[in-house]
C-alpha cells in the first residue's frame, strides 16, 4: 500500500471516548481527586470535544446511565453536536444498585430481573433521543460459591431478558454484548468469555454482536485469534480498548503491550482488505471505543495518548505487505513471514501521522499541543468549586 493509501487508512479510524474517563474514578480502594476532572456530563462533553479537536479521531462520546442522566436528552445531543461530537454507545449500569447483590438479569428474584430489563429499555429510549446507535451491555452477574444458584437457570434468565431487550431495539441500534473472565463474582461469571457472548448474539439475531474488552482475558490469551475468529463469523461488533498487566487494569491503550495492539489491528486491516465480502463488511463496521479508568495520571492527556496509540498501531498494520506475506505463508517460510510483520511493527510512523495531521489542520503532536494549550490549567481553576461526578468504579 502506498503512502497515500496508508494515510487514508489511518484517517478512517474513528474512536469513541468514554464519559466516565473524564471524571474522577478510582481503584478498588480509593478515588483520588484530580484537579479539573469533569464534574458533570456537560463538562465531560467539553473535554471529549477537546480531545477530538486535537486528534481529529474521537468524534463520539459514550454515556453511562444513570451516571450521565439528564432531564433533556435532546438538549444533550445538541450540546454535543455543537461541539463536533455525536453521542456514542449507551451503557446501562447493571451492577451498582443494591438490588443487584445476587445479579441483575440473572437474579433469582423476578422483580430484580424486571428492574434490570426496564433499565435497559429506558436506555433504548435514550438511544433514540440522542441518536446513539449502540446499546453496550456488560453484566457483573455471577456467583461467589458453588451451589449458590443453578448455572443453567441463570443462563436461561439471561437469554430471556436479552431477548426482550433485543426485540425492543430500533432498526438502527445494535446490541453489543461484553464478556469478562472474572470480577466482581469469585466463583463464576455469567458471561465469562467470547464464546458465551457469541452464543447469545447468534441466538438473538443480526443486530447483536460481541464486544471485546482487551483487558478481560486470562494472561497470555491470544486476543488477535479471538478477533480473527469473530470477524470470520461476522459477529465482532466492537472493542473496549485498554491495557492490562494482571487483571482488568484499565490502563492507557498500548501501554503494557503495544505489540498486541498491533497484532489486533493487523487482523482487522487484513479482514478489511479481504476479498471475502462478509469478513470485510464486519471489519469495517467495528465500533472502536476506549474504556479506561484514569485514577492517578490525569484525564485528558491519557485519552489523547490512547487515541494516538491506536492510530500508530493501525498505521503499522497498514504497512504490512499482504501479498508478500501470503506468499511467504504459502511457501512455509516461517521466519520470513514473521520478520515481515515484525519489520512493519518496528517502523517509525510518526512522520506519516504528522503529515496526516498537518493535512487535516491538526497539531502534529497532540500531546504537546494539549500541554501548550493551557486547557488543563483553565479547567482546574474553573472546576475547583464542586466535586466530580465520576463513577468511583474502576471499570
């Protein structure tokens, strides 16, 4: 692919940043206040708009309900659009209510299940009012002890609840189903892996798909193999990008293992360029969302860095000579094929990114531009009066 094609390919990457990443949020032990952290959804939108202004690649902001609940969602939509943003995925909160102690849609209490279903239905209405096209679902449902509940009964409760919500989806809204290996339950989690999410999505219908959170896997999991498999099945709907060392650490994208991020984008780009129409269409429809908890490192700068790291990984994936790689693979040239992709990963793409940003009228170094802008100092002064409305949840 020539340089012009690579630049076009980088520009096609559009990210969604999370509202909760701009407010104060904490570890499992404490929430540390950060000067200038957004206190309201309106301030979160302002910060997300500034990230998009500097990167040109983050035109959507995800909402979490009820953390971002407002009286007038039409007003919220207009406020975002005036600042160059769209409302992205709507994320129902199905884990912080006291009634969810034994689960939400998997709870043995039908009244609790009804409460959870009604909340998701309310979030569908918010999708319609804000123009959001994704209902993003993560469940903390699980058990702490063997024998605490019937595993199959819980599975059936999950399926029944999701089918009710799926049937209420507007035509342009997709349901993305996230999975998580463990936490907060200690014995079992009701949606613990991509296979469970896949089964649910397949049973529900074509508007349901799997959402991969890159921090939600056992150590040493080959995440790019999961990506490749789900694209091949045309059921990969989106990502929650973050980085991890041990568990669901929610660190800056690419911080711990930039090579893994490159490998993920390598599979995506390969699918986009594939002659297989089904694979290509699935890859081109992926929703790229960031899901991070910035508890000690600020709020806006890490978001800019996360977006930039994804651009870098995609740029390097676009550098791979796919035709030569296929030839080496067919010939059984193990190290030749490995070195080809390694060479792309080792390539410095800062010049390409700088040229792209210059052509787009953006700062060539968005991190430096943020530091030089005075934005952090200004919001620190202006937002001193009241505490942040951050979730306090580690994500």
